[in-house]
C-alpha cells in the first residue's frame, strides 16, 4: 500500500516533467527507417539538430548532423542539410552542442543511500530502499547516465524499480538488475553487524554448490537480469577481509555455469588477488573493484576476456569527503593505497575496462567523475575514457544492439554537452540535455 502511494506521487512528478518538455517529445511509431544520405520527411519524427555528433566508435565528430528519432529508436543520421522537417515532425535544436550517446554505469546501487552508519544500515527496509531508488534513478538519469547495471539490492527493490521505470511510471535509466548479491556466510554480502541471537543474514547468502545453484535460480525467478557475487571480502562490511577469497573456485564455477546456461552474466565483487583469479578462471564476466589485482590475475583476465570495473573515483571522494565509521576506515585506507596503481597496470596490459562507479558509496549523480579519473589519472585518451562508459559497458552488458553508440536501430539515448568532450571529459559532469528512448528528461540548453 505504501509503495503504491510512492508510485502515484512519482507518476505526478514525471507527468509534470513531461509537461515541461512536451514540445520536444515525440511519440511516434516504431518502424525503423533505413539510413540514407537524404532522409525523406515522413512526419511524426523528432529531428535532433546537433552542432557536433561524437561517434564513439571512431572518434569522429562531424558537424551539423541530424539524428532522426522515431518512437524510442534512432532511425537515421545524416547531414542536417539533407534532412528537412516534414509536417508533424518535432525539431530539437542542439546546434550549439556536442551530442554523444547516453552514458552507462555498470556498477550502481540505486536503492542505497550514501550513509554507512551501522544503525542506519540496520534500520533500512524494503520500502525505504524502494523510495531511495526512485529518487536516485532520477538523479542518475539527469546526470546523463541513461543505462545502469545495478549490482546488489535487497528484497528485489531493484526489480521493482526497473519495472516501474520501464512502465513509464517514474523517470530513470534503462536498468539491468541483480537482486540480492550472492555471498558466503559471514562474508561481504552477509549482514554481520548484530550478534548471533538476532539471527540476521544477508538475503543472498548461500554456501556450497547446491545452495549457490538454488540462489542463482531463485534470483532469476524473481527478476534478476544478472548475478552478482562476492568473490572476496569487502570494505563496507564488518569482520571480513578484502584480501581473503570467500567463494571457492568450485562454488563460483557452479554459479557461472548456471547463470550462463540461463542467459545471465556474472559480476564478481573481488578485491583480493586469489579471489580475482578464481572468479576469472570460473568464467565471470566482470571483476568489480580489482584492488589487489596481480600479474596472474591480469593474465587470466586477458585470456578470458574478462572486464575490469575499477570503481576508482570513490577513492578520491572518500579521501576528500569520506566520514566512514571506524570499523571500515582501515580497510578503505588499505584498498585505496593499491587500487589505482593496479588498475593502471591492468589498463597498460590491455585488460578491457567498463565504467563502474559504486555510486551510493558517494552521492548518486557524480558518476561521470569516473571518466575523469580514467583519463587524467590512468592515462586513457578522452575517447578511450568515454568508450568505457559507452561501447565497452554496452558490450559487458550484452546490450551492444541497443545502447552505447548513436546508431540507427538503437534506443534514442542522447546527451548533449557544451564544448568538446574529446578535449576535456570533465564537461561530462555538467550535462544540460538528456534524452532516453526518444523522451527528453532534462533540457537546460535554453539557459546556456
Ligand atoms: Zn558495489
């Protein structure tokens, strides 16, 4: 009942949002037109006139292009001079801006707050998570992130959030969600704050091969798009060690076999070298954090084509603003001392990188700061940095057919920035225009 009220209030919110931007919104058919040099005026389309269009696949930035949007899809791209507006077409003028595909964050926790006080954590309820998710989904979308992979939420609040976004009831990014992350008893995914007599357990706790198989199947039953596991200990959990492996190689092999057989990818939270290596050998699709990644892990990740999701900006944010409870402080210090150095080694060695932030460890909406770290601290070119949050992230998610580049047939997920992101990726932290699935969710371009 309470949750229904949340949805109703949010519906009003999104309706008023849509009202503001209704002049830009196109609700047309979904028939895909072919790309051609001269695009015929079919009507009912949205023509997005862009000053420069960043092609993240090549790095080209052609001037004065028009992106044709029909319904929720990009249907054509051509020189603006070749695309005349027909009757019934809407025109969005972004001729003073550079347009690029909506960004992707493959490691979020939209239903979590930026608060690690143990009592706050214990007082969390599914209803609170759901409400936080509504708020954070909007903030994340308006930051230019039109797609996220949410890796860990209780009570399938992430499934509800994804479904309500997809139903158009609340604004938010496209989501792939994991449900409760799998982990061992007493591990990073368990709940270790209370003594034994309270009998509190993390929802994804499963030990041994039959139990982990059951948990994978149960998560899928209740709506998970992917499986998240704890391969090692973590930082923001009591009594475990980030360097110690948690699941055994055999348990992770069983998880991956079931998940892949059922069409789901596996993301492994892993700090310690042993856990990174075992998870990679077990065939997970991505290593999240990777703090103590060593040469053996790098070689294995390259051999298996495993993505590294560095979640690096959180180190900077924590050093500047972090106010963690004492039980987590030493672990954060230890991990921060090595994480960036090892990420740089992995990048130099050619390990594939996808943008992931761990947003919730710092306030939601700062996701684009991650690209700044990749470029200005890790030595990527701006194009490489942007590719981690577009084509690479889409590839990791198995969504290259729908997100990650401005290509006919893909979802019309576009952001605009003032200036050239290939000169300074920090402008991605100030995104004045966001379109997702052909609907404009943010437009501050008039004020520029
Ligand atoms: Zn995380």
